[in-house]
C-alpha cells in the first residue's frame, strides 16, 4: 500500500532487492536518505529500527553529488557505495567480485586514509554489495551479490573495522539454479 514510501516522505526508492525475513522481522533496503535499511515487525508492519544515510556535500536536483572533489582513493573494481560509521569518523566501501572485500577508511584531517586493517577480504564468491550500520547495536549488515546472502558484521577497532559474525542465504532451502 506504499506505507513505507509515504512514511519516508517520498516514493523515490533507490534499491531493488528481496526482503530478508529474520525471525519476527522483515529487513528491507529502501535506499532513501532517511531510511537506507529498515527493520519491520513481520506481523504488524510497524517499524522497529532504521538506518539513515549521510550527505557529504551538495546534491543536485538530479540526485547527483555536486561541488569540488575533496579527496579520491583508488581501491579495487566494483565498489558499490559507502557506509559511514562511528560518528562519521570511519567509512566502509564494499566491493563485489572480483574485488570481493570491504575496505576500511578513517577520516584524518579532512582526508580518507586506510584504516587498520585496510580491508576485510571476504570468502570466495561472496561479493559484498551494500553495507548498512545499525545505529545502536554495534553491528553492520551487508547484502552479498554473488553469494546470494546477507552477512552480519561486528564493529571493532574503535568502530573502524569489521569482523564477520554470521552469513545467511537469501535463497529458499533446496533452491537450484
């Protein structure tokens, strides 16, 4: 019925993927600046929590970033966005295959610098695509493109690095194809 889109004040969803059912919750990624990832009660549809996006510069009417480039860091092919963590001091950049890693960066003096460790190498064929940090529980959640799965990560190193905790398939049991 469009409830989530109306609640966010827009019908402008940015991502399209399958929702994840986790116990009594349904987790979706509308991709809106006010609701990048949202957990809903499976029975009632009521919002349990949401993560919000970050704007780091002026955004044009077409939704594209505008203004001078302040920094550039070359990583690997297939970067798929960024996620901000721990008071916007850290940045995480997931890369699908062949990069197959999540890069860790810290803001220092207005510039991005590799954090320690500089990246989390993922299990073969996982392909992390989108990453969202929970606002309160010290976890991040990632959607894996090639692995047809989602991964929960624990934040460590002061919130600037990730450690995988659990990966679950998004495919139904017995799926072939």
